[in-house]
């Protein structure tokens, strides 16, 4: 008998919901098909999604005091007809491919392969057999090699061309992460609205993102949300980490007791790898936030192993510290989207928080919830050992908002 392959869509301590290649849907194993009670017929795809929605609701409907979202590179990706729209978010691999193509067109810089050879990066840029971009090429490892090699270049002419090439790569990373919010294709706004409804004042929804783009800011503005991003409300906003602790309130008129009314729709935004809108002030003493079109040298942590060292500098240190503090709070829900847990620095921080904070629940959403790298495997082992972790096959700009919405959900006993 042919073994049926399945795709897992939801995994928690209590249940695994799967889709089979035979267009049937299963609960926990392939011997337990999901069927309608009245007719004993297999359920539809729509009904399967309703069941997932119900299980997600069971996991997140616990009146959490705090909700924190970690949005990685995948949160900016838009997929249409099975393909990633290159006008919006790109995967790290796509950015690397775009850099390779542009560097080959330049006459006064080294190609990516030349730089890889010079810095002794072992993985070839192009696949030796197909001559196409090598999917094993790791941009983060490559940049780490590059930045280490730079200090050993003795030849002045070679070093000048090398630095020009390095700076070109960094500029291309900026270019490939700079795109505008499009409400017709992106669901950041719906995402903010849905999760804000779960928050009880004076607590605020917190978005933590590794992305440099301004999608969450633009989505929030389209909804008239107020964003507390660590910058002051002054004419030239500058970074002051204390801003995250403040709230906007007003006195309630005609009330003898000193009651306060909290402003609605306020979110915290922690951009832990920097932003296209951040730039050092002229005297270098402050970090200012500006319109991204006016920023010449944005403050960004580029993908390399050196980013771990940079995270101990300000403002990154303050932002990471704030993120850690949020993960230590009782009765907290963390939702991750577009974050694969391959970033060891952040992944280990979350895993340690799960182990030490029994009041932390984590919903991991991704287009693939059956990954096999070390951090992902450790997360799943924690789930198996009854920590509050669930995995959901969903992406921000596709179906995540549907699974989080407060619509009437199918009950567990319907099929």
C-alpha cells in the first residue's frame, strides 16, 4: 500500500492537523480522517481551514495581558500565483541573487565570485553544474568573511576597489529592502487591527521586527494608529528608549475621582536591526528619525556575524533589552511570522525565555512548519515536553489574518 505523504498545517501539544496528497484531511495520523458527522464524507478545504481557525482560537483565547509579535523577512513577502512578487519583500536568497546580478554589471567593482575567492569563502556563488545561482550560498556568512578579510588587505589599489565593492553590496541591500506599503496586497493593517482587539488597556500591542522597511509604520498610519517606536514627538524626533514606557491618556471630564482614559490604537514598534528612516545626527550624539527618502546613511545591522557584536551597541542594546523584558512578563503571547529561527542570536533568546517563563505562550507561524535546523527542532522538542508552543502554517500576507480573526469558528465536535 502506497504511503500517503502529508503536509502539517497546525501542530500543538493536543493535536496535529494535516492535509494529504489525496485531497483528504487528517487529525493526528492518516488513520484518522476528518469527516462530517452527518454524512461521514470527507470535509472540504474551507471546513479544514475552519477547524484550524478553531484550534488557533483555543490556543490564543486566554486573555493574555501582553501580545508581542516578532516579524522577520518573510513578513514583507507577497506571493501571487505561487511566485514571490519582487516589487515587495524578498528572501535573503533573492537579495543575494539580485546583488550577484548587479555586481556582474559593474566595471569598477569586483564580482561576488571574485570577492568570495579573495576572502576564502568556500561555497561558489554560481552552481558549478547549472551555472545558476547557488542556493547554498549564504549571504550572512559571505559578508562575515568579507568584513574579516578587509583588515588584511595591504595593496592600496586593491583595497580601494574592495571597499568600493563592499559599499556597493551594502547599498544594494538597502535598495532591495526599500518598498512601500500596498494595502491591496499586504495585510499588515488587518493584522494590527485584529491583534489590537485582544489587548486590554493600558497594555499595548508590541511589534518587534528585524526588517528595515517601513511597512508596519505605513500600515499603522493608514489606520490612524499611533506608533511608539522609541523616538520623541519633537520636531526632529530622536531616539529615547524611555518612550516605550509612556502611554497617551486624558482626564475624564465631570468625574470626581481621577480616572483616566487611554488613547485607543497605540502600538509599540521595536526595530531591532535598524531602519531605513534612522540616521545619526550631524554631531553624532543622537539618532534621528526622518522620512526615508531624506536619509543618506540609514542605521542598519547588515546580515553578518558582526551583527551580534553590533546588537550590544545603542540603540540596538536598548531594543534587545526591551524585547527580552517583554518575553519575561507573565501571561504573554508571542506570535512569530516570517521568522525561521535561523538567526541564532534571537532564536536562542526566545528559547531561553520559553524555558524560564511558564507564563509565555508562543505561536510560530511560517510557510513551512516542518523545518529541521537545530533551533526549530529544539522548539518542537519543547512543545513535545508540554511547553506552550504551537506551529501554524501561515504567512502574514496570505492567510495568517484569517486564522487569527474573531469570526465564528467551527467547533471541535463538528467533524
